[in-house]
C-alpha cells in the first residue's frame, strides 16, 4: 500500500510540474519523529548548499524564473518609475553624527545606488566627501561608522554584496588613508566605539566569517582592539568560554559599550529576546587581564532597555505594565521594586524606545500608527511633549557626550521622510537645513486615501488594519490589492513611505498592512499573543484582515496579493497553506517557512525565545503548527507564488525558501506558477537601490500578471 501511495504521489507531482517545466528536484524522503509525530521532509538534501547538485538546482531555478519573468511586459517601466520616485527625494541620509562643529553622515545621492561617507562644516556649510566604498570594490557598502573624540579618525564598517558579515577599517582623516588594522568579522547590527583616549576600539567579534557555518552567529566575543596592533592580540572582554561566570548561552550576543561619561563599560547578552542580562564594570577594568563584571539586570526583571547617567539607572520595563513605564533607581544598589516611576504606563499607548542626549532622556509613545516624542530632564525629571509634526517620529542624538542636539525623522504612509532638528534648551523644532534635500514628490495626500480600521479576528480580538488606496476608487471587488504583515519579536509595523509600494498605488493597487499579533502595536501583551503557543494568531489575524478586504469589496480572492518578509514567512506561508483559496498571489521574501529546521541554522538558537525549541515537547507542537513547508499537500490548488531568496543571507538560510519552493512546485494543482527568485547579489537585504528596484520590478510584475492587470499580460504568441 505504501508503494502505491508513493508511486501515485510521484505521478501527481510529474503532472503538476509538467504545467511549468520546473527544474524539479528529486524527492528524497527523510522522516523525523517529533515526540511521536512523524513528519516527512522530501527536500532535506537541499540544505547542503555546498553540494554541486544543490548549487546547480538553485542556479537552474533562478534561470527558469527569469525565463518566465522576462516575458512579462512593462517590468522595465516599474523599475524606472521606482528610480524616478526615489530621485524625487533628492539625496537620502543614513547614519548621522556631530563632532564639535561638523556633521558626519552617510548619504546616497539621488542619481547613485550606494551611500558614501561625507562631512559638513557647520560654520561654512562646506560638504566634503570623506570615503567612497567603491574604492574597495564595486560590491562594497558602508554599514556604519564611528568618529573618535578629536575627529582625527573614523572607524568604518564595510559589508560585501548585501551580506551582513562585515569588517572594520580605520580612516585617518589627516592622511585620508586607511590604516592597516582590519578588524572582524563583525555582524552588521553591532555597534563599536573608540576608547576615551582614542587608542582602542570596542567591538563584538563573530566566531567565524563562513556564511555556511553553523557557528556563524554563535559564541561571539566582546573585544578590545588597540589601534596599530595585530588583531590576534585583541583582548577578550566577555565571552561564554573565557567568562563562564556570565552564564552566557552560545546563541547570545556579547555587545559592549561605554557610558557617556566613560565611568562604566556596559555588557549586554542580547538575542531576539528583548529582556537581556545586563552587566557593568568600571572603565578602569580595561587595564586588567580579566574584566570583573557585575550583573544589574536579569531577564526575569522584564527590563528591555537601560540608560546610565553617573550613578542613575533609568529603566524601560514592562513589569506588571504591558504598555511599559520608565523608572529610576541607583546603579550602585539597584532596587527595581522600589524604583521611582519617571514616566507611568499609558492605558492606550505604548512606550516604544528610549535614548538620551547630554542632559535629557527621550522616549517614544505610540499606538502603532502615530508615534509622538517626549523629553525628560535627567536632573530634574521634568517632562514634556516635543512638538514634532504628527506621524511616526524616530529620533536619535547627534552626540550625547557633547550636546543636547537630536535629529528626528518624521514619516507617514503618504508623507516621505523629513528630518527635523531639536535642542531642548533652545526649544524650537526646525526642519534640518543640511539633512534634507529638495524634493519634488506629487501631493500623495490629494491622490490617495488612508483608512485605519479594526477587524474582528477568529477569536473576536480586534486587529488594526491600515488601508491605502486611490481616491474615488470604485469598491466593487475588482481591484488588485496587496496585503502585508509581520507579527514577530514585538516589532511594530508603523507607517512609513515606500518608493516601491507607491509604484503599486500608481498601478491602481490597494495597499494594506495588517498589524497582527506577535508585533508590538498594542504593547507586550500583543507580542505575547503571537509567539510560541499563540503564534497561530499571527496568520489567523492576517487571514481575517484579508477576508475583510474581500468582504468589504476592496478586492476579491482572484485579485489579492499576500506578502510576508523574514519572520513574516511564517505569516504568509501558513496563510496560504491554511487558506490557499483566499489569495491569487503569495510573495514570501527571505521567509522563515521551515520552522522545524530553524534551530539547526546559524541564526536558529537565537530564535528560541520567540518560536521555541525542539528540545521541549510543548514547543515542538507549536513549531509543527508554524511550519509552512510540512503543511504543503499534493493536489491542493495553491496561488501563484514567487519566493525571494538572497543567496548571501545569513539570517534565514537560503535553503529554507528553496525547500518551500520545491514543495510547492511538486504539489500545487492550480496550474499557477511557483517561482524561486534567487538573487546572488543580495543577502537578507541590501542598501543598493539598483539591486532593490530591479528585484521588486520583477516581483511586482509577476504579481500584477497573475491578478490580470492589463498592462502586465505576456504576449500569447
């Protein structure tokens, strides 16, 4: 009987694959027993990315996908329009820092694809190009930088081809030459800074630079490099092996930084879990052979961020306050139970983040749609709202050690980013003279409507849904619509303007963002309601929001495009395996679609606090439920699917989207195409606009073809 079943299944997959001449991978069944539940994985062999057969399969899939996509008309028009909209913004600015009377920043000029490092003298207004990363190779990108105290040296973090395995170089601003020091490997997200005397650099070192190594994101070490010395002699400040007293887990990241007064070194054992163990040590400990760390925060304290000013310890916590509060205690003897409440919990808004300038603490208060900015005087604890324009206001200090100047990026669904500057001592919010460019966008608010609604989910919980659509659009169910969501790690999908998505609006596509559980739009309770055991709420909320668009005649299943990125791969993967009839197209991007195999990847153990571990029977039940690949069944009519994978991705292993594509290609009975869009110039993401826009022009053209948009129908000849 088993033989008949396997033969029938193979015959069915051959029929399905014949509709599109996919480079079909053979099914090599591996059966796993998860605490009594048996799951068959037919594509385990694709996990060996160094296998020539696997390499050939990915390349043939990429070639096949392009052979289909290249037949779709007006792809180039989408690409050109994305470039045009981006250029309407003028130049765009990224990392910004002030040292004395000079701004340092990375900037991408409107007619260029990559950012370069510049300085601007605030007295004369003169701008100077400091460093062009392409001098190190065309695929080199600047990820971050730090300036020493005298503005004599700049440490620059470089990445390659959209990857996140970086190396740090030091630029001498007097000679304009890079020093011989080459420090790394360093993960792109981690900070680094000069010591007080500018002779050394704090950084976090990865255990390997091999992107395919299972140790890539494990056993990182906090390091001190003395400039001009061999990196082999760098001092280990914290690690799992050398500092067993820290009780660090192999997947925790040892990130270090100095307090603003250089009185302390701060160590954080970070992961996707926001509640990290935090330690401090006197700055003088740098001279000792081994740093003596003192723990000040435990994960059970429910503290997600701290700010230290002298011996004052400010805390951002959700202990008994799911919308968060800010408290104050003494660093020498922290007493969280009796800490002074500086900012109480809000009933209907969430304290999202904190940062500081020299004399002020700033926090964001938001509801997932609007984020307001507030200040607190560090010395008097007096607070007030800062009058930035309505929208999502994200601020950072220009130099918290020198001054109280901050800059704030203001953005909305239809309002492109504008940067403002503010100093609480002066009191005025001003549009930045040097951190904005002349823009020539159309008046999007006159062209489109934004509607914020709440949708009843499967269990009666109301889920926020943002809908953006052309004014005067007829709601008859015939409009194409694009819905996206995320729902992980307490991350809020807040309004932001997108040049890419604005081009879809111009094509008459309705845009929708589902603020599903697992995110942070409604505080820590909202996050907890979409992780591990409650993770199904994430995709069920997404399905409910999709159904709302159909029921309210915004669109119909034959016109609906579903999207999910990264951890949003769980959302879109499970949405189409649970409700394949609801979507015309699915776009999983660098997606976590094989949750059952996540733990064996380099970034897998880091995800355990969010999705669980196979070592725990209860967690395993939830991982089985999240796993989209094992839910794909032969003979089911799945929507058209285009799966984006970055072949330099270190966060989501490229084989994961690859296996999902293979399963769908061998199973779908709808006759609709399933394409694996493999990009060899990209990682989990990239800052190269040319790569980004070409990629999305292809993906959007595919989606518009499948929802029968008249401008994107291939010739029948």
